[in-house]
């Protein structure tokens, strides 16, 4: 039977031809599509002592994403102190939420919420009951390492940042996601080791790069894509170690500077025109079938310094793993893991888990469990735990089930009983799907509506579609503000904008959402001589995500005749090439 194309269902006819792997076909209980389990997968499941999955890889990924709230932040009160805090949980959610300082304090104890296991009820039902009673962290991150950075989430080691998510080891970053080891930049997505960047996507080791995509080791470039080692280039694509180029045409230094001084776009409208012109050129240019460098035997997209890594998406330093996503483990890598998402530093043997790392190993079906954690299952929002099953909000505990302490012997006996009961009396969701031992938490148990999570960003659904597929939906209450000044009253050039703009409420020209200009943003735009944005920060983020390939793979034949798995959909206009074919064209 020929498997369906699309998604991380991992169609690998080409791979099987060379490896002669035996595989078993299965029908996904979520989407009813066919997916395959390879012989090496069965070896992995045996090593982890888990049954094979019943959801296909893409549905497993979407299920984890439905627990991944990166950008939906709300004002609410801390249930411990009554203070106003920012949180990933809206005020009307049925959870106890503590501010970061209160959650980490010794004024409460997770074991106080311990409960006896009830064999008459599905185990996951009992876990969810515990999840609604134990205090949860208002935001995700290592906030002891965060300085002067309001409205941030999923962060560590940052200073003077504003409205960033998934950001580590960075300083003076305003608006952005997946910005790491960087400084003095605004409105970026997937930027690493860079400085003075604006409205750019997937750029590494770049300096003063604006409106550009997929560039590495570049400085002073605008409206460019797939450039490496370039400087002083405008509207270029697929250049290596070039200088003073305008739409790929070489010039002298004097000619380039004279042209740039005369043509540098200084208004919002002129920026839009230049972007459209650049994109038209990008779409006609050849592309390598995936983004990544320094890899050996990898499949997926945005993969760096990895080996034997299949079905990857936005990962660094991953080895002997499959279907992992958002692993930025440069110093300590992720090894021997399947179906893992987010973090993963210095970790191994993580299976069907999300947001775990820092010396984590042998985790199964966990969410937000981190720092020296070992051999844990079905646990959430815990730190430094070992040999725990179905626990929430524990710190440095061992041999606990549903937050109740046991001896090692009693723990092991009860764990075996619960696993047996999960297979005899599984949790059944609202659509009748059964969750036996071996599946990640059901999406309908997620503290977040589908539209609050990264699942909506990658696989957008309407409310009706979401609920029909068994996801929940959250009706967000947008704050009611009135714009205080129309755009026609605001100078087009940044040089003519004074500080009074910081007091104005502006209206997004696309969504109608209201927003403000903040000080760090204004200072950056003045320094770079760039115009004010006319889109709400959320809409700007959405537009940047459209310049990033999706976490889906299609089997295609490249222009130079090589069978590959690629995130470039067959209906896209770009002509894709194998790595060797692409290098022959651009070198």
C-alpha cells in the first residue's frame, strides 16, 4: 500500500530502497491516515518499555503543540498573593496559578495535594483533577536568570527584553520568537548569534540585517534571502561571499553606497513595495530542499549539527532521534529521543514529552518537567523529580504517584497496577478515542484552547473545525481601546516622529487591533532609520511565520533528479534542488 503524502507521516520509499527496512502499517486513530512503524522504531519502543503509538507522527505533534502556549498572555491575579501578574492562563481558567516567586518559594508543598489512586476511575481523569488543584507557574522559563524583561515567556538568561518568547542568552530584544544569543534587535523570528536585526527570519551570525530570510554570517544587507558571508547587499538571493550587490548585480563600493543613499526606503509604503519586489525574485530562484548545515543522515527542516535525526523541525545538536521539534541544544545535545518538543538541553531518552531538559532522561508522556529529572511518566510542571508517575508541581521528590510519597517497593508495585488498569480501563475522550498507557495527554485536557497554542499557528482551524476534531477553544476577550491618532496624522519618516508617539494608541491597518510603540522599539527604529510599523505585533509575527516553512514533509523529486523529503509543498513556485545540486548552482 502506498502511504499518503504530507505531514510528518514520514513517507520513506526512497529510504527503504537502500536500507531494506521492514515496516508495519497502522491507521491513525485521530486522522484515519496510514502511517508506518519501522523496525528500528520497535527497537526504540522496546528500550523505552512503551507500546507503539496509535496516532500518526503529525497528529502526535499536533497533540503536543496543543499543550504549547507560547504567545497567549493574560493579566490575572496570583492565587497566592493577590498581586497582578502576567500568565499563560486567563483569569477564568479552572486552575490555581501562582506568580513565579510564589511558585518557587517554600511556602507551599506539592506533597500536600497528594491523593490515593482510585482503580475505579481512569488514571488520566485523576491526573487532570490533580492538575486543577496544584498551583501552576504563571509563565514558563528560568526567571531567576531574567532581568528587567516584562511580558516574556519561555525564556532564560535574558536582560532588558520585551514581549519575546522562546528567547535565551539575549539582551535588548523587543518583539520576537526563537531569538537566542542575540542583542539589540526588534521583530525577528528564529534568529541566533545576531545583532541589530529587524524583521528577519532564520538568520544566524548576522549583523545589521533587515527584512531578510535564511541568511548566515552576513552584515549590512536588506531584502535578501539565502545569502552566506555577504555584506552590503540589497534585494539579493543565493549569494556567497559577495559585496556591494543590488538585486544580484555587482557594483563598486562607491556605486552601491550612492545608490543606497538615494533609494533606501524610509516610509512604510516603500518598505512594502521593496519586500514584494524581493519576494518575486526569491520565488524564481532555486532553493535547497531543506534548511540546515553540518548534518549527517537527517530528514526534516531547519536542522543544524545533527546526526541520524529523522523528522526534525528547528533543531540543533540532535542525534539518533526521530520526530523532534524546537531543540536548541548547542552546548549539550539531545540524544536517543522520539516525539519530543521544546528545550532538550543535555538530555536523552525523552519520549512523547514537551518542555523538558537540563539533564533530563528517561521521560515518558511529561509536560514541563526539567533539571535533573529521571524516569518520570505522566507528570507536569515539576523540577528535579525522579521516579514519579502522574505528579504535578513537585520539586526534588522521588517515588511519588499522584503527589503521594511511597517507598521504592510500593511505588514500583503501584506503578505496574496503574499501567495495567490504564490498558483495561482507558481514558475515553469526547469523540470516543481511547487513551491507553503509552499516549501523551489528551488535547481536551490541555489548559489551553487550540487557538491559544502553537497548534493554531502551524495548523490553523476555525472554532467549529477545532471542536469537531476534539480540541477545545478559548474565546479571547480583546481589550477595548480607541485609537488616539490616525496614521495620516503621524509622520511617515522616523526622523520626523517625536517622543509623543509613545503616548498614542495606534490601530493596526490589517486587523484593527490596537497597539502602542514602546521606547526600546522607537529607539531602535530611529537608530536604524526605519519607519514605524503599522501592524499589531501579533500580525507582524504572523507575517514572519509565513516566511518560514511548515513542519510538514512531502516526497518530491528535485530538479536534479533526487528523491527527497521536503517541507516545500508540491504546489509552491520554488524549484528545489538536492544539496549537491544547489551547491553546484550557487558556488
